[in-house]
C-alpha cells in the first residue's frame, strides 16, 4: 500500500479543520527532559494536530531545542513544529539549524525574529552576519526545502511595534510564503478579534491560531507581562488575587479562566487553539478535554 503523507498544518487549516496544539520549551537537564517527555505522552490521547518546541536566544538553548525535538519525534507519533529565531545568529548558523530540523524529519517551522537576551524591551540588534527580520527568515526556510512555515502574531501589540506595523509585518510574512500564524498569549478575546479585523481590512488571508497560557501560579502574572507585553485585564487579575492564599484554588481558577477564554475563541470562529504548556500537562489536559467534551 502507498505511504500516506500526513497533512500539513496549512492543509488542515485550508480544509477547515480546527487544530489543537501544544507548545513546550527545551529542558535544561535530564530531569527536565523526562518531565517534558512525560507531559507530551500524557497529551497524546487528546490527539493534538501538532506540538512545538521553543527556541532560545543563545547557543546552548538552541542545541537543547534540536535535541528535544529529535527525542519527541522518536518517541511519539505526532507532527512536530520546530521554532527558529534569528536573534544572535549568523545566516550560516540559521541554515545549519534548518538542516538539522530536516534531518530529524521536521517539516514545520515557526519562523520568528525573536527577542534579544533580556526580553522584548531590549533594543533589537541584528547579528552582523545574520538576517534582519522574520520575513527574510521565512524566505530562507522555504529556500532550503519543502517546509510549512508559520509566523508570530501579537493581539497585544509587541513592545517594539504598533498596530499598523504589526499588520504590515504579517502581510509581508504572508507574501513571503508563510502559511499560518500563531499569536502570543493574551487574555481578552476582543484583542484577537481586533487583530483579525485589521488583517482582513488590509487583504491578509493568513489563518491566525490564538495562543493560550493557562495560569497556575500567581507568580506567573508579572513575569508573563514583563516578557510578552501581554496585558493582564483586571477581570483576570482580580479573580486570581481573590484566591491568592490558596495554591490549589489559584490553579483551579487559572484553569477556569483558560477554559472560558478557549470557549470564547471557538465561538469567535478561531481556526484552532495553541496551548503554552510550560512543560506540564495537567491543566492543559483538563481545559481541552472539558472543552471538547462539551462541544461534541
């Protein structure tokens, strides 16, 4: 019998398939790798359409990303999307990473400019022998093989940008060959709808998958805001602060907030949901399982 090639993320979205996906970060050591693989395996029964691994702004983190991607590819039958950034890398180093993904059987890449070490508020400086923006990265990835390329979108405007600039950058990346976008996490569905309205008004047709970050600890809040630029609505912070003295209640409230946001996004006809798992599966499993059970 002929071997059937799995549909790409772009093909699933084009066919009207609502995708569900999970994002992980590269572990720092063997204990972290074990935790990562356990989390991935526990999410497999939910049949995610793909999983992704983040890509850091320094060499050791990038190497861990490739290693983690390879380990997951060998362990579970899932479509894997590798992340790739241009921050702090020469073009030759980026080409090496692209080829390493291809050698591991990874055909999906999320092409990102990335932030400088220290976060999005640090002034961007391109590598002297590198690329200058994510649009150039999209073009480079596609020049090196039959990849399906995704890009980033920002419902809460990126700290270094503006609403108009964000739209123009997404348009440029779509024209360069990107097939879909995934947003940074956010907590207000209206911001996602506003982003889509701006894009469509400018002629963009790129499917935009919203990203969700389930909150499990109060300490996450300020860290999230600092490193992402994501606004934290009082409707979210007040509910969490009301139970701040009880770690279990915070976790349960975070799951409830995540479930409500996910449901609102599906009601708004989002083409999928992308969960930032923090390498832990329980809350994500709970949110998605509850969501799917209620919509069958």
